[in-house]
């Protein structure tokens, strides 16, 4: 990716959107217990950007101070986790899953290994299906997504 490439992202409902230019810094996943709880998941996939490079283009995230040194941004309307920031830092991390093109940002490091679930490495070997195959045909026909598209 070129340094001047613009990345965009936002929450599931579209109330909060953001953009930044340049390569994400230190894309990683964090297994710490706070990140597991904040994302409601097994880990938090995050990528850094300088505060000055990040622009909230629609709405503003709600903030939760998860400790005395950090805050997390999320959409107050739909709950999508959007950011993590150490209060004394000029960097902010955006959630890789909230990017419009998350496949372009590959994590290169893991943090919080003390809380990594012991069976994480086995996930890639589990059998799987595509979403459409998991629903009966009549339910698939009725399905209408309320999710904001991955673009403005």
C-alpha cells in the first residue's frame, strides 16, 4: 500500500465513520482480558494511527475509560468497538474489523499473551460453512441486513 492511501471505516449502523491516510502502524491482536471483554470476543484486532492523521468523518465515538491509563471508543447506537488509546499517547488504535477493507491490514504481532485462550491455535482447523449455508432457504430469502455498507 502507498503511504498516501486513504483508509476508511466505521461502525455497523453507520452512525460513526472515520478515515486516515498512510499505512497502519503495528497491526496486532491483543489477547488481554480487558480487550476480550471490550470486544466481546477472543481477542481485539487493532491497528495504530497517529491522532493527527485520524479524522472522524461522521459522528463521534462514545468513550469508556477502561483503566486509569486507557480509553476505548465505540458506537453508542450499535455498540461496535472502534478504538483503543493510551491517554498519554499521540497514537490511537482502530479496530481492524471496523475498517472497510480489513483484509488489507494483516496483524504482525500478538500482545496480552497471558490471557490468550489455550485453544486459539486450533481454530483454523475447525470445519466451517458460509453464512448462506447456515440458514434455511426460506429464512435466507427473508433476510434483510440493516448493516451500513463498507463505504460512504
